[in-house]
C-alpha cells in the first residue's frame, strides 16, 4: 500500500491546474478604420456587450471624452473626426474603471442602478454600492 505522500502527489497530478494570473477580465481593444475624415469603429457594440453596459451610455461617454460627434450605423459607430485607436483604448479603460469595475473587490460583476437622481454601481459579487457621476 502507498504511503500518504505518494497518494497526495498522485492526486495533485490529476487535479486540473488553474490559471494563477488572477486576471479573468480583459478589456477588449477597439477595432476600426478611417474613411476620409471619419473613424469607423467596427466592434463598438461587441465591446459594449462584453463589458455588459448599455451601448447608449457607453457611446455617450466615448463621444464626450473624445470631444467628437458620431452616430450609429447598424452594428458600428461612426465618429465624425479621425481618432487613432491608441487614443480610444485608454478612454475605454477609463470607462471600465469608472463604470464597470467594483471599487471594493475589483470584479466586473456589477450593474448600474439609477436611484432617483443618483446613479450607483451595485456589485453582484461582494454587495458593495458606490455612486458614480450621473451626467456624462
């Protein structure tokens, strides 16, 4: 009969290894191209669904932060100025830090809840509740 150490080692070999990086949520990068003086963001709504936020809210934030006007055309967002993705991606990260990630536990399992005139992030993982700016 095998001793305890041998049994323990064989059990560790059979157990599935977990990812120890600690990071399970990655902020997606925006994809797009230029058409004349306009910037076409082709995966804008996929990014909005990945971070689980209303595309209208996300669009309003991006347009304000980039100081640009724009509109939806089907499944893409058209900005009326030329903006490189290197300038858009930090704005998306800023949005995620402000409106998606929980300030207590850092997890993205949150929802935006409007209570009268205030907007809160309600964390579904730890139960924390934080106010965010209502006006974008």
